[in-house]
């Protein structure tokens, strides 16, 4: 352990300051500065040799007796806080690993960090070592300067908000003030170690919060080399590589206490306990989220995710209410559904003989056998669905625009207004620095920096694009396979269920060949989706790593794009097939269309007799509900079962037997991409409730129930199942914002096409206003069915049971074609073209209306609230004023000090100089 005392410490800090200030923009350079100055201090005899004498120092001897209370976040001295913990297992044949650890820890000490080791004999498993890391003030100050971390310099005097009328109504949903606002509001400014007296530093040990401390330490760990001094092996750098090769088994910051009990040490914040008590328990589902405490404990990046998820869930409430109203309207308008009454009527629907829906195995059937299906279809395919589709187009715009305002307010409240994503350029990925051996001059900084040659970059991008195209093609091939299954298995179901009403008395009214085919195909499709998703996640990470993105932000954006492209095709392609392709290319009984040609005997699929919309609803419910159910099982039940024993062991062992680092060590690691999967899950759900919501108005309601549970499950995971993540900054949801915008625009188009081509609404409206003689829907069923002469059906298309048509000469099918004997026999009627024109007109009108309203709403709602703009300007003005006054006072003190040391003869000249400088300032 490196310790500096007395005068030598002050001298070394001055040297460190002068060295690091000249190289403040480069993380590795700061490491070098620390090593150089500390090594020179050791050589002069003012320090302690880290390799030979550290065992003699208190605090690093591995055989010292532990304190009675091991559930602590401090070193054995009870003063220095543990900022990070590394664990490892000392294997008998692991000499290379031991060498790496020695070099790595030596370099950490040279970088200024202080270390303390817990021997394996003190751990519960008797084989794990724990290396505790503490960052002293000079290290924190240097890297806070490097990373441009904002710190408080004055308590804010800007009032926050006004009293809201009827605020007492929201009291049941509120949390205690100390939970909602865990710290005071301050004016902040980038930390500068040369101006420490400018900031509100009451105690150097607590000035930087734990989230900032672990962020700084991780920055050092990610860039610290483990090769011997004098040898430049660039690939031997960083804790990530040491974790991947097994040198260390884990690296994590500590939770501040156990989640079910406050910490005994008064200096511990017990923020984890407050988060669990007021946020992670499901009984708090109706309460607001403590976003400020989440941000303080986990960092802005995780805080912004929960802010977005909470806002999305709040907005889903309005969509769910409207969807429920639409569904209730369908239920209440049952008695007015003339079409279903005609289908179910024994004299009308029972007298209509329908043509077989497949070759050989399918029989002729009467229309009234689909009575139940027509009633079910009416629940979702009614006049209210049109208004709901238009409402959802406007809702999605309001959601995105209001989220921008909410995000802008959080940027101000969380002090991210001046945080530019370009600052992430300071945090170049260690993998990029290691793998890019070429260097070139940066025209802006005039410093040499690593870069990837254009030829190498193009080759990697081409390979990446080819891999993505291959996997998307594989998904499409799987979808085609599922379609082929639907075509093949339909005949099998039809042979078993020839007449559902008569043959299967128990379930015949509820199961039809179409329903059985749709449900089984949807289940197979869901399983295929899950399997492909499992493999592609790993492929996407591999090809993104292969591209070697420069920054963490660039890495996440590229991975986000690849994963969403894949997930979009994977989850939505089957719904697109049912909505826009199924039943559209069937042709007519005398000339059926076949998939891959007639030789395959796979006749193109027809829609359910109740319409394709009910099949789309079935497909949507199975995939969406199945995904949400499987996701909740993965997120809640599996971690609970996996960590049940470890958590139970932690509860029943006394604190002095089970240390804080051991309790956290048995928890799951929260990976860098952990938040990425949470966003992906929600964005896929967003696609389901927007792209196909016209087919299933209850989708927002299902999403609302899921998200209420999702918030608490995620909160429970973060507080009880995961190790504490390294804090990270983010001012927005990143690339997901643009993806949401693209999905929102596409949803207007898809819902317009669903209402026009998948729903029967347009044909009904055309009949009602143009062809109905009574001005009602009476006779619509007969009008929508064309006639075909049975004798003209090819023999391969006829059923094996020749008696199934009871000596009838004609059968009916869904289309608008001229009857046999007409001059234009079996060609489309004029009504078909009228309906097609009405469909196209509806699409154009609906799209333009919704887009005009969307753009008008987006124009009317500013992205940044006016009061936030005013507050930002006011705060910037006050910051500049305080900085100016500080610099003036500082200069006065410097001039006063120099005045005292000047000879008497120069007093007058110094006075004049002081006045001139004051006037200039």
C-alpha cells in the first residue's frame, strides 16, 4: 500500500498537480504521471516500497484479525471507504495469473490507489480472495478533473415549482420527502483541482458520492496495464481482459448495506434499504418512483431508464382506457351486428354452402358453422376500431413529444444540461486503444491518437453487414417454413374436424381447422423466435466487437441498431404475413394459387371465415403475451430460484460472519449490456401496441399490466439480485429515441393498411352507402360471397367425400366475381374495384389526417418547457457571476500576498497594478 505522510506528502501532491495539469486530457497519461511521481518519491526514501514493505504496514496484512462487524463498506481502519472490490481464486497451477495480479496491483498502487486484501481463510467458501480498493482524495481530484465531473459550489437559490391545485389528491401516491429528494439542490461546475477552495468541500472523504467514486475507480481499472515495467504489450491492459482470462473472478463496487436492514454505521447512507422499502416491493406499485434517489445510487443512465419506463407506463393508461372503451363498444353492439345474425341464422347462413378451403381433405361446409367466429371478430372489427387506430396515431405523437419535455426537465434537475455526448470521446473504449496499433495526429487536440485504417474498417463493416443479412434471411426462411406448416397441417386438421358442429360435440363450437392451425402455428413461431433470438444476441455482440467501435456510446448505438433490425423481423414478420399477405393471393376455386407451384400441393391459405383480423389478433396475443410471460419468468422466477439459497444464507448468518463483499459477490453481475436488454424488451412491446393495435385494442391494457409489474421486478432485481452497477452518465435514452420515432411513423401506415385490407370495415361501408337497397347491412353476407359451379372444380380440388355437398350445384366463396354463365364469368365485378378504390382513398385520407395532426401536435408542444429554459439561462448567468467574483477575489489575494513581500519602494507601482487589473476584470 502506498502511504505518504508529513512534508513528503505535501511535496508529492504539488508535483502530482503540476504534472497532471499539463496532461489533463488524457487518461493513460494521468496514470503515467502518478506512477512517475510516486516512484520518484519512493526512490528518495520518503515513501514505502509497495512490493517489499507493504506487509509491514497496518491495513494490508492478510493475517490481521477482522473487526467484529464485517458487514461494512470500510477498510479495517474504519476510515477509508471501499470503492471497488476484486475477487479471485488462487489456483495451484495458476502461476501466470498470479504474475498478472502482482503486476496489475503494483500498477494500481503506482496510480495512487490503496489496496487491502482479505485472505481466503476469512471467506465462507475458504477459497476466494477479496482485494478491496480505496481511492484517496488526490486520485479522486485528479480524475474528477479529467472526466469533467460536476460538483457543487453553492446552494441553489432558484425556487422549484409552484403549489399545484388539488395537490392533496396525489398524497396517497407520494413518497417521503427524504426519499424523493435525498440531497439539496446546488449550483454545480466542472471540478478543477486548482480551485478546490471554490467548491463546497466540507469533508474530502464524503465530497464525492459513492457512485462518482466507483465510476472514477473503474475508469482507472479499465486502463491500468498488467505487463512488467519496460515492456509495452498493449493488449495486456484493463480489468475486463483480466476478468475474461480468469485472473479475477469478479469486479464490483459495494452496496452500502443489506437491502432488508439499515447499516449499523451512521456514516453509511443506507440508500439501498430505502430503495427496497419504497420502490422495489410490489405493494408500492401505485407509488411514484424515487427517481432522484435512483440516480444518486445507480447513476444517471439507470435513472433515465426508469424515468422513461415510468412515463411510458403512465401514458399507456390513457391508451388502455380507450382500447377498453373500444372493446366494450364491440360487446355492447352485439345485438346490432346484422351480419353475424345472418351468418348464425339457420335459414340464411345454414342454407349457404361454402366451397372447400383446402384440397381433398376439406369438405363443403355451411356458413353458419362459423357463427361463433363471426361474433368474436365483431369484438375487434367494428366502427370503434377506426377511431381507436386514429387515436393511437395521435397518442404515440403525444407520448414522444411529452417525453422530450420530461427528459429536458430531468436534464436540468440532474445537472446534465451541459453534458454533451461528445464528452464520451474522453472515454475511448480500452478495447479500441488495445486493438488499434496505428496512430495519427488529431487536428483538434494536436495529439497522437489510435485509429482504425479505412481499409480495415470497410472489410469489417462488409463482413458485419453480410452476417446481419444472413441471419435476417434465416428468419425469413423460418417464417416461410411456418407458412408451409400452416398450409400442410390445415388439411390434417380439416380431416379430423370435418364438421366441427356435428362431429365433435364437446369442443366443436370452439375449435375450427383455421383456429387450430393459427394457434399451433403461432406457438411454433414463438418458439422459433425465442431460439433464433438466443443465438442472434451472441452473434450481434460478436460482430459489434469485431467492428471495434471507438467509444462506449458508439458501441451501444451500433449494437442497438443491429439487435432491433433482427428483433423487428423476428417478432413482427409473422404478424405482417397474417395482416397483409394471408388470404390476398388465393384466387378462385377453378384456378387456385399454390405456394411454390401446383406440384407442392400447398394451396395458398385463406382467411378464417370470420376474417383475417381475428387471426391477426390471435397471432398478436400469443406472441406478445408469450414474450411478456417468458420475460417475467426469466427476470423474476429464475433469479429468485438461483439466488434463493445465497440470500437465505445471507439472512441467517450474523453480520460478523458474512462480510459485505461476500454478500455482494454471490449476487448476479449487471453487465454493460444489461440496460440494453431492458430497453429492447420495452421497445419490442411498443411495436406490438402501435404497429398492430387496430387488430387488438386490448393490447395497451396488457402492456399496462405488464409494465406495472415490470417496474417493480426491475427494481427488485437491481436492489436484491444484482451487484451494484458502475455509475454511468446519460442525458437521454440514446438511439432508442430515433427507433421509437421510426416505429411511430410506421405504425400510422400499418394501421391504415390493416383497417383497409385486413378488416371488413371498408367493404361493409361501401355496401351500406352504395349497394344496400334498404340503407342497412341486411343482405351484406350474401352480397360479399361469389358463386362457383361445383362441376367446374378440378378433381384434385374436390374433397374425398363426394357426398358432402348434398347434390348442390353451386358453392360460395369470399370474393367479388361474376357468377357462372355471365359474359365476364369469374372476373372481378365493378363492386370489387369500388371497394379497392375506397380502400386506397381511406389509406391516403387516414395517413394524411394522422400525419397532419402528428406534426401539428409536435409543432405545438416545445421540446423544452419554457420554465426550464428560463431556469437554465438564470443558472448559467449566476454561475458566471460567481466564477467572476471568485477569480477577482483570488487575484486580490495573490496581489495582496505579493504586495507584502515587495520592497517599500515598489508599493505605489503595485497599487496601480492592482487597480488596473481590477478594472480589467
